[in-house]
């Protein structure tokens, strides 16, 4: 029972480099989310998707792009990484909104030097 | 806009004693409220939720939470704390018609043997 899987788990980038985080869920959920977690800040929503082919901005979308080409996958891209994007990134999915709970991945720790 | 406040960054409790982790919220319309727990280097796990009905909600691992509409609170409680309950706890809220779950900053619970 995989649930929500994030890759990679760890990554170190230099300022200006680009990368993509992949989130895959095997629960046939419609709703998927990308959050970042920073000390003392809790979780902040970056982007989310309410279904295949749709994406929307969350609370802190600047510097990030997303795509949901397949229902089971939600990609988070950083086009030009900045040190302020050093964080732990969590993907989550949900069967229904607003009453359904989120299922989280194990997180991806990104460091931008 | 919706928001969550967790007024205590850290709560310390002796093993066997009752514990309370506080949460207040602000949302338009009826709230849907959640508690999640995060163990070190792991993703968040769902504990319990309030959608409607009985104000006292029971969840996983013996936790419960009380919804108080007049005080806009949703405090997490457990009658007898275990050392294994030590973790980071997040309260979250979402309003009807919204797709975005808003998290509090988290409260670190330490249960002392």
C-alpha cells in the first residue's frame, strides 16, 4: 500500500538551477496539493489541483510551477532556485473536499546553496 | 480568509497525565476542522476531524477533540499521555466551498517519563 510517494527525498541545488519534484498517488484521488514546511511557519500551500489537467495557486505560489497531466501524478517545478526555497516539501492527496482528510507523502528536503 | 492559531509552541506533560493542545480558528461559514500529527522526519498523519454533529470527536490513538462554536476552538485532548505521543501536532481548518486546507504553525508535544 504505497499511498503518496515523493521523489526525490533529498536534493541539493545551487542558486539558479532548476528541478522537478514528483508526487505519485495510487488511491485514485481527485485532489492533490503541494505544501512547504518551514520552522515556525507550519505548512503553507504552494499549489493545488482539483483534477487531471487543472491547477491553481495557493498561499505561496511565486517561484514554483506545477502540472497535473495524469490523475495520479502532481509535479512541482522550480525554474530558478533561490536560497529562500530551501524547505521541506510535502505532497498530499484527498478523495473529497472539504470533508476528506489529506494523505501525505514522506516529504522532500531541498537545500538551495 | 481562513486562519488557525495554535497559541503554544510547546506543551510539556508528564506521562500518565491528561494533555490538551489548543487550537482556535477563523473561517466564513461552517468550519471543517482537522488534527494531524507529525513524527520526526515523517509526513503528517490524520488524527481526527469535525464535520458536523457531536461536538466531541474521537480519533486515532485515544485522542479526542472538542468543537466549541462560540469560542471558535477545537482543542485536542487525551486522558492519559504516553511517551510515544511526543510529536508535532497541527490543527487545520477549511471552509465550505473551499479547496484549501489552512494549517496552524504546530505545537510540539513532549511527554516526560
